[in-house]
């Protein structure tokens, strides 16, 4: 269905990207997050065709149809998923959880009995992964080989194996290609997308209009 209307920012007459890290009622803790770049505010609002948000014009309507891409990365437990889904809903963006794609692949490997030590088999499986995703930040879902695995990919067996699967360079290359295809489609359509997960700001979407990275010093899984 149609995305819900985002709450209106209260900051008046502040250029896009210069306002506090706030969307709706969600505040991003400045001690934990840092903005890497803001493509939409590096040039004037007029050049980008973006007017200054006011109390009568929700920020989501300001960026609607412009194919805005936001990338957020950070370690597990840093809050990136909650922030990403809230921002995505407020700005009417599609939502891509890249980590869940590795979980979906891992579930499929376990389900089909692929040897997790077989590098070539893992690479081929990553390329052939029959994955369908729901990109709404309100209700993201994952279907593998016509089976809804949204809950299954969060199970203990997948959790214990996903790091091993994700560590293979060929697997990462295959899934990054898929992720970039989703991102490009969202940009081309004008819908826009918020992408969260490991290496999103540096590898997956280094040219995103806005890149935000956690400052927590933990390893990303």
C-alpha cells in the first residue's frame, strides 16, 4: 500500500542536510553516528531543485520522485535498522537490508545441503539465489524459492553460519551486484532507497546522496 505520510520536521528555514539528524520523532545520537557526505547539500538547493522544507511541506514530499539514495552502515546493535526503516518511511523511500540478503542465502544453502566449505558452490549459489524481497520499510519480507523465509532467516542456525558465508569474496561480489541493481532501479525510477548494512557507505553505495556511518568501534557482522 501507499507509504504513510511522514511527520513534519519542526526546523524552519534550514537547508536540506544542515538540520539536526532528525526525521519524524527519531533522533540520531551524534556521539554514535556521523554523516560521511551529503550529496544533496553539497550544492545549493536551487541547483538540486529542492526547496527548503517548511512546517507545511513534509521533507518526504521534498525528495519524492528524485531517486534519493541514502546509505547507512554500522555494527550489529548500533540501531541502523531502526533508523533506516523510520527514515525510509518518513521519506517514502524503498528499504534494502543488505545483511538480510546474506541471511537469505545462508538459509538456502543450509536448506539445500550445500557444503559451506565449498567456495565454488557458494559462489554459484549466490549468483543463482532465487530471492524476492519486499522493499517497503513498513513490512520488508524475503521469499526464497517461493517460500517466505522472513522469520526463518533470523533463526539460530542461520545466525551461526551467516558470517562464514559472508566472508567469501565471491559471495560478497555476487550479492553486491544484486544490491547495486536494486539501488540503480530505485534511483532510475525516482522512488529512491535507503540501504543499510555492512560496507554500504564504502563499497555497496559509495555514490549515495547521503552516507551515514556509526562511530561505534565494533566489528560489523
